C-alpha cells in the first residue's frame, strides 16, 4: 500500500512543487543574469535584492483579467495552454533524480517511474506539446499569433530530428532506453557520455535551445517582428500557463541532458582518490547542480548571442545539424563495431 | 477487475472520440479528436504489454502524422464548407452492403471467437523492445528495407506534390 | 471479469466500422484520410491483441510496418490534397473527378 500508492504520490507532489518553484526562480535568475551581463542591477524592489519578485509576478498574473478574443474558437483557445503545460510536466515521470535512497528503513527509488522505454517516452511526450502552440496560434484568430505558431512548430519539428539523432547515439552507447539504465551504463563505462560524445552533446545543446524557443532561436516570439508570437492574444492565467510550460520545458531538456550526457546523479571523478570526498554529497544534489549548470548556460547564451534570422535558423538546422547528427550516428556505429 | 475497468474506459473513449472525429463540424476539432483517440489507443497498447508500440504510437501518430494533418487543415483555409452539396442517398446501396458485412463480422466474432485469456509468462516479455528489434533486423530485414524505401519515396513524392515550383 | 482477445477484436471491429462510416458519409477529403487512419488503428489493435494472445512478437513488428505505411500515406495524401486545393480551391471529394473519364 505504502510503496504502491502513497510513495509515488508523495514523489509526484515533491517533483511538481520543485519544478514550479524552480520555474519561478529561474525567471528571476534570468532577469538578474541578464542585468548583470548588461551591468545593471535587475529587480531590486520586492524583498532584499528582489528575492520575492516571483511571488509578485504570480500574484499579478492571478488577478489579471482573462480575455478571450471575439471570434476566437473558445473551446480550443481554452484547451491550448493546458495542452502545452501538461506534456511538459508529465515528462518528469521518468527522469531519475537520484539513486536509491534509504529512509526510515524503506528503500526509495529516486524517480517516479523507471519505464523501459523511458527515453522514447520523453521524446514522444515532448512531441505532444506542439499542439498547444499550433492551436493557441490558430484559435486566437490573429495574424501575429498564427504566424508565430507556424514558425514555432516548424522550428520544433526541424530541430527535433537532429536532437533525436543525438539521442540515438546515446542509446547505441548505453544499449538501453531506460533512463536509469543509461545512467548505470555511464557508471559502468566510467565515462560520462558527454565526454564520449562531445559532438552529440553540442548538437543536443543547440537543438535544446531551438526546441525551447530560447535565444538565439527565439523567433516565434521575436518582439520586433511578431509582437509576442503564438501567445499574443493570451492574458492572465492562460498566459501564465504558456510561460510556465516554456520554463518547465527548459527544465525538462536540462534534466534529460544531465541524465544522458552528464551522468545523472553520479558524482564526478569516482576513481581519483584525493577527490573521493565528492562522493559524500548526495546524488540528488549532484543532479540539481548539473541541471542548474545547464540552465545557467541557457541564460548565458541568451544574454550573449544575437537572434538568428529565420532562413539562417532553417539552414543551420537542416544543412548542418541534421547531417552532422546522422554522420555522428554512423561514426559511433562504426567505432562500436570496430573497437 | 482493474484491467476490465481500464479496458472499458479506454474502449469507451476510443469509440467516443472516433465518433466525434467523423461527426465534428469543424475540421480542426476533428483533428483534435483524432489525437485524443490515438492517445487512448496508446493506453490500450500499454495494457496489452506493448510499451514500445504505445510510445511509437504517440510519437509517430500523435506527434508526427496528425501534426501534418493540422498543418494542412490550417493551410487549406476554406471559403465555403466542403459538405455543401453532397447527396446522402448516393452511397446507399454500398452502405447497406458494408453494414451487412460488419454485422456478419460481429456475429462471427461472437459465435466463434471467444478466446481464452492470454497465458501470462509466455515467450513475450513486457520489456520487448529488444525482441522487436531482433525480429526487425533478422527475420523481417527485407520488409524493413522496403519500408525505408517506401518512406523515401513518400518523402520525395510529398515534396514534389506540395512545392509550387521545383 | 476477464478481458479476452475477443473484447479487443470487438473494439477493433467497432473502430473499423467508424472509419468506414467516415469514409462513406463525409465529403471532406481530409476527414476521409483521417477515417482511414482510424481504420489502420483498428487493424493495429488487432495485431497487438493477437501478439499478446499468442505471446509472439511478430504482431508488434507488423504494427510497426502499418504505422510506416500510414505515415507514407499521410504524407503523399496530404501533398495531393494541397496540390489539388491550389488548383481548384476545394477539398470536396465529389469535385475531384479530374482523373475520371
């Protein structure tokens, strides 16, 4: 009873709360990091150094008026933000946050579920999120929203190919689709796949930027051209849903990157004796640290690089990243057979 | 018992969404119901211990094919509804024949087909990704290669058909 | 209350029938294509139910092939619809008599 029902529920609640809090503070961190890069201070008014700013933002979004445009398709307009948010959240079901923990004499696996097709599950769930973007743009009955959503979905589909190809190389190295199995394969090999597959890691990083619509690929919401992209007509809580989904997706790709390329919950340098104290830090702390590092790279890139033009984006995706990813698969396969 | 409840819920959802797909007035709504239908079918696959197929169903059907439909529905921005002039009686005779065939099919299943429930612990493990891969790359290698050629042909065909000038 | 393969067969037959009704009654080509997808799904349910019943992986392998064919069909079919729509401004199947003589 406890292990079958209550434990997963508790874990789901913990993960949900953790993700939502992280989203709130990533938003604050993003504003702070950008401000520091541009030699500003960022939000400073709410609480010391603006630490309570996220609460103020949430309060604002809650009390804002929720507008449905006239002549919009009401049913689809309401459903679209939910269709975006739900896949972003359920993807966390297979992410292994830690190894097995022992608490009150109970062995608790540090994940919600270990599905043996875990990685494919993450990919397929991510594919569902596209609907929310297309439908949100279409149902608003607005040019900007429709153009933004078409751009966004085209971008997502294009870069999904390259990203999936990089995941194929990881699957080839690990020999399993289970997320826990992939981490254990890295433990067995003694190398994190990020170091064995630097090309795949790089392509994954670029593809992750594009798939989460982050700068320098934030064309779907290019303010100068498209007002705000597919969520132009949304306000209040529904807008907050889109916002939440975008950042939750950032966290999803970061956790997947951590699991696949950076060894998940494993501590670094397990075989260097004078660094063995690193093993005392619990696994979930390593996991969070790595995820946070990846998220920070997102913010760093946003503050540093200018936005791509649309044709440049497509050329980069189709003419460089996809062939490179396929070549990487071929080379990995050859090395696996020969070595 | 739990399995039965899950099956009947899934079946009701599949048939309900299927009926909505073919009756919805707006084509976009129809596409949405199709996605929901495919997701329920994926749930059914999980119950049948085919998790790989369930995930492929979501990834290829819901995440790929239906997105294509949605794109086309949005591109084909109709000025007048396509159902405007059609004669419902035109296909009457064919419809009766089809209905008869379906009735015969149902009757045959009822009369002949009450199978025993599948024996658990057979040769098929629930973690059968490896088994599927092995079958695809050994016994079904030639169909597999033919399927890849089919996909290539479809890709080229779709580009040739849809592009304005090459 | 045990769910047998027969239950899955009946479900599959019902879904297939829904697909046929869609093809027969709707005049919008896109919806007709979607009804065909429904029918292919009904076939897949049968394949996988029998794969489970016979404890044999071949049913699932064939379901994969069905999905491949469905993808190819959707790509080419929708390409044809787009090309046709560009010329005739309609997706009504009754007005698609171009290749008929």
